[in-house]
């Protein structure tokens, strides 16, 4: 009977140790899980910050390119309009000169 009591005590002690070990492992796993989640959240926040910063720079560059392109287009349109206006003025001026010369010739011939 002493042997069986000792075996029961050993088994009971082993069971308690196993339960304590399991509880300790569970606590350690929970701690590691929390730590990994915190690290992951920090990494994600850092990456989001980096991507947001890069996106802002890219948007600013595109805005600058768009403004430069718009300024160039406005200048091109202004130059083209000025050339068309100059051509139209020259055409009207030439037409008036010709008409005036013809009128002078007609008046001379009538005299």
C-alpha cells in the first residue's frame, strides 16, 4: 500500500507540475502573441507612413508637371492666336492697299 500511495503522490505531483508547465507555456504564448501583434502593428503603421509620404511626394511632382504643361499649352495657344491675328491684320491691310490702289487707278482713268 505504501508503494501505491507513493505512486499516487508521484503521479499527483507530476500532474500538478504538468498543469503548471502547461499554464506557464500558455502565459508565455499569450505574451509572445501580444508582442508579435504590437510589432506587426508598428511595422504596418511605419509602412503606411512611408507609403503616404511617397504618395504625397509623387502627387506634388505630378502637380508640378501638370502646371508646367498647362503653362506651356497656354503659351503655345497665345503664340498661335497672336500669329493668326497678325496674319489676319496683314491680309486685311493688303486687301485695303490693293483696293485703294485700284480705286486710285480708277479715279485717274476717269480724269
